[in-house]
C-alpha cells in the first residue's frame, strides 16, 4: 500500500484574489482568498484516482465516504476511478460505496469528541478493502478514532484518501495513504467543506475571513 506525496501549499501562500475567479455573490464578503481553485482540485483528484486504481488493481473496493464534507471529493474521485475502469481493459476495480457521518466541529473549534450521527451498517465492511474518503485531516485525532472504530468490523484492508491535510503543531503525526494537498493552518471552506453548514456550495477551496466567521457563527445559549 502506498503513501503518496501531497502537493504542499506553503505557509506564505497568498492565495488568489476573489476578483480573478467566479465566486457566489452571497459569499463575496466572507472570504479572504481562494487557496485552491476548483480546476486544480479536479486535476489533482484525477491523479489520486490513478494512484488508487494502480494500488488496488483487480480487487473490489468499498469507498466509505465521510459525510458531509467528503461528499464532493468522494463523487469526483469515484467518477474518475470509474472512468479508468472503462479505459483499462485488463485491469478493473469494482467499486462499492458506503457512508458514515461524523461531527467534531462547532464554529472553528474541535469539540474533542467524534459523534457518529449517521451511516449504514458497518458490519458489511467485513473482509472488504475499504477506502475512507475524507475532506480534511486536521489534528489527525478524528481519523485515528474513526480507524479504531472501523478495524473492529474486520475489513481486509483500510486505505485513507484525504483531499487536504492541514499543517498543525497539534497534529498527532497521522498521514493518510493518499492526500491531495497539504495546507497551512487556516480555516478553509468550499468544495463541501463547511463552516457551521455554510460554504458547501462554493466550488473553490477558500480561506474564510473574520466577517464570514462572525456572520455564520453558532451562538451558544
Ligand atoms: N475547514 C472545514 N472543516 C474543517 C477544517 C477546515 O479548515 N478543519 C477541520 N475541519
Ligand atoms: Mg471531514
């Protein structure tokens, strides 16, 4: 099983100005910059799909999409894997999809626990080659807890594909097998990554600004 290298976005990266790309009007005031434009996201996923395809070749794969943040990455990644299935006559990877839903964030703070608030019956993972599809690995604690839960169902293998890995001093050091981009320690939204459920309907991965954090904050009673 491989551990592929991320594209590293350096700490000093200024991102792209909102004026250079199309952004929904309702979010214009709430974003600092565009960190990863949607075209680059798609190009990177195309390569991740190829790396995964070549790694698992000829064995069935159960993609486990971590909702909600992972849904766009999961659909785009599986689309690209199925395209490879159509064009590589001798090699093919039958793909199955399953879902799990976790929650660990309120505002931009981790609450420390993970809550499984939805998902299918995980006993179907027994004997399967599981590919966990996640949007972002932050400290790594959520993924390590999730892997602890998943191994109890006796899958054959578990691979993890995360579109983003955040560089954090609090990181546990956990690294996924497949990773799109390693990003600076900033709160990012878009491409299904949310801030209190907002910004999923944004195609680029962007840095939220103070105005956005304030406007969409959850007020605790
Ligand atoms: N954005 C959205 N969700 C997240 C992030 C982030 O930067 N980090 C962990 N979960
Ligand atoms: Mg997530």
